[in-house]
C-alpha cells in the first residue's frame, strides 16, 4: 500500500503491544500481553492514521489461558510485561467489546484458509526451529540449512489441527463479513489477490521492475542456492527497511516462504 503512494501503518498483531506516536499514529511496540483489551480499544479509538492489523486466535487462547506469549527465537520477553496480576487479569477479559471495536474500526476484514495438514505441519516445524517467520535469505538458510529434517511432535500437530477448526468457527461467529483468502492463491498470484482486496490497480512493475509474485518466488528460489559469502542486496528490501524505521512496518517487512510441502 505504501509503495502505491498510500500512507499506512502496519501494526501487525493487536494483542501483544501497540503504541501511539506524538502524531497519533498507531504502530507496533512489543509488550507481551501487558495491555488490557480496554487499553487496546482506546488506542484504536484515538489512532489517526490508516492502519493494517492482524488478530490471531492463538494469542487470544494464550491470554485466556493466563500464559505469556512465546517470543521469537533470539528475543527475550521483559518480565514487567508478564507479571502474575497481568496474566490473571487476561484470563477474565470479555472479548465482546473488543470484537465490536475491531468490526467498527476496520472496514475490510479478511481471513486466510489453507490445507489443514500443511498448516499443522508448518507450525510443527516452527515449534522446533523457534522461528515464526524469516525475512531474509540469510535468515532462512540459518534457520533450516540444507536438507534439514525434523522429528515432528504429532501431539502438537493434532492440537494445531483442532485450533484451525476452532479458528474457522471463531471467524464466522465474530467477523461475519470477513472475506476468505486462500493461502494457495497468495503464493500463486499475490498481486491479483492484493488488487482484489485493495481495489488499487497499482502495478509494482512500473516502479520496481518486478511483480510482487515474481519477487517473492525469486527470493525463495535464491534462498535454496544462495552462497552467504557473495552477499545480497536489492532496492525493495531497502524500501521495507525504510518503512520499518518509520514504524509503518513491523520488523523487516515481507517474510520469505519458510516451509514448503512437496
């Protein structure tokens, strides 16, 4: 959206940390589950910028179970964000007002569906690697290396399959006008999916010389043969880093496909 000339802030997940800057723009600030639902609703109410956000059922499950979020590999959760009082408070929260706020705040809501087995297997690998996403070729190689094999916890996969089933009911019950996006379509023609969602006819080829689909495919294929000693650079990666510095994008931008079911 920002590349097309629009001005958006991507807050990523709503339930694990948000902050308003001095201009009233809402951006990502990792804080675990410290913020209450009422605080999050207030931040959404006072936000002055256009935002794109995510809401994950597994974060809701974690809060209601009184757990702290599992930080990405290499990150440590600040103890002040997950004290006993906070965790006990989270177990008692009512999500009705929060869902109403989300439905009022976000004019367009989408949810992603995919093959349940691939979903569970992908999370099974994440559970071992400790990486939820990778954002660079180097990071993907560091995470998986060459010819990596994993002994998947079948019990964990079964739990993820159950979570996926509950996710479909959760969307229907709380976001009845949400638009379904198929995961397979994202990886086969992401440009078409985005045009349908945004209503924008922006063509990345005009400014960047490549479509988002071509770029995404190229990054993944390069990660399979990449030699770290050669180094790698492209203008789109630098643009994503610029958006991250401006707090309009969380972390390092667009992730690279990490696991592929063949």
